[in-house]
């Protein structure tokens, strides 16, 4: 995932993605300020929209841990491509 972020050419997009990931530390309160939706067809997986990029994550409510599982372009996330 870090390589994906490094490869983004536009600095503003990199910054926005990093900020979205960092704000997950304040879960669930941070979700109020983000575009978050449940992913259809994926159990307990949510996505954050950051421009053309999607950050997929799941939450272990019992242990209060957020796992970022994927960061990719929109078309690749929904089509299952890398």
C-alpha cells in the first residue's frame, strides 16, 4: 500500500489519502467527515472515497482495531484488478 501512495504523482492526492488513513485512528467519530460506504459483496468491508482513489478497510469492534486492506484507483477496486 505504501508503494501505491508513493507512485501517486499529484502531491495533493497523496496528502488527502494519508490524512484519511490517519483519521481512522479516531474511528468511529472520524467517519462523520468522510465519504464512507459499506462495500457490497464484501463482508464487513467499507470504503473511503478520496477523489479517484478508494481506501478499503474493515473494523474489529471487539478489539477496536481498523485494518486498511487496500488502496487503489476506483476502477481497479470495483473490477478486482491491481
